[in-house]
């Protein structure tokens, strides 16, 4: 059987309370042995609380950063949409100038006809 982590002995010897012979006065080592676990528990709980606070703070910073990035992406998307609409408008305006293409075709055909007439003469 493995040894017990709890020291074996009479409970009367390790009692944190003063005995009748102490007249209610407690020994300094007894007070320290009682208060040490309380202080350690308080230290651990304050470490847990500070760790939780740090995690909450980091989450808040992450949410803030992601919100900022989302807003930036939305603004960039809006700018690109406006630029695309502007470019589409320019393309539509140049396609309305289709008369210039007709003019090129007409001059080409006229040149071919004149070239044929001049060659046959």
C-alpha cells in the first residue's frame, strides 16, 4: 500500500485550536498553518480572475479589430462597385458611338469598289 500524503498522528497533536493549558492563546505556527491554505486559495482565485479578465479583454480587442476590418472591407467593396458602374457607363457610351464603326466599314467598301473600278479601266 502506498504511503498516505496525510501525516498520520493523533488529531489532538495537530489541532489548530489552543489547548486548555494554553489559556486560549494559539501558537504562531498553528496560525500560519491554518492561514497558509486560505492565502494560497485566495492567490489562486485572484490568478484565475486575472486570467479571465485578460481573456475577456483579448476577446473584446479581437471583436473590435474584426469589426474594423469588416467595415473597411465594406467600404472597399462600395468603392469598387462605384468604379465598376463608372466603367460600365463609359463602355456603354463608347458603344453608342457605333456610327464610327459604320463609317469605317463604309470607307472600306468604298475603297474596294473604287479599287476594282480603277483596275478594270
